[in-house]
C-alpha cells in the first residue's frame, strides 16, 4: 500500500536525520560516532478488512494502530554519512518532497508533501531539537489520505537519540541496528 510506504519513508527519514541535520553538510551540531535511540510510533485511522484483522490476531501479530510501536536503534554517524543523508533529505523520493526546510544550531524543521500515482496524498511535519551535541529529541506528525480509506491515516512519531561514544562498536554507518518492541 502506497500510504504505508509514505509513512515508512517519512518516519525513517525523520529518525535517521535526527542526529544528522544542520546548517551545512560540513559541520553537524552533534558528535560523530555511536548513537542510540528510541522511536515511538502511533498510528490511527487505518481501517483493515475484518478478515485481515482476524488473520493478524490468529498469527499473534500486532494489529496496526492498536498500540504505539517502539523501535530501539544503534547507528554510527560519520561525517560522510551525515553529508549523504543531508543530500538525500533534499531529493524527491517515492512521490514525496521536503519543503520549508529550516535549520540552525539548535533545531531543524521540515514539511513533507507526498502524492501517489494511485491517488493518495500525504502531508507531514518534522521537528528536531538538538538539546546538546550529545542529545537529540524530535517529533513527526503525518496525515495521509488514500482512496481506500474514508478518513486520514495519522502517524505520530517521537524520537530521542543519545550519543554513546566515538567508537561505533562494529555498527556500520550504512546499516543501523534496529530492535522492534
């Protein structure tokens, strides 16, 4: 479903850029090295057919939107990865583009607008606060409309990232470690 891809794309963009975005690609306002983070995602408004809901319950899988979802991450931030992520943030992807990007040494905010070839639309806003060079807090709110849904699907994300040290302990900058809870 295109709406799920938008949600995943925007949420991951928000989470991954949290310790990474600043005024210019040459000087991020945070330290380079190992970062750990917790991301809590709440999804509302998604309506699944009854047979899909029953199948998920029977398999012991969580029903999307029934409760907040938590992901813990460890990621390695390098100057090269930061530059790459900053560049990717400003490129259109899967029908989504970032607008109104504003940043300074203490915060960053941006809007995302998405259009799907299937007729869906989405709009969202991300706010990242650099609490220090070792702590980042952010929020993201996204509302998506799909032709198959009578109401908007709303995704709210809160994330907190903390610097752990210069040694990335074997974690590749290209492959963050994620633990779904």
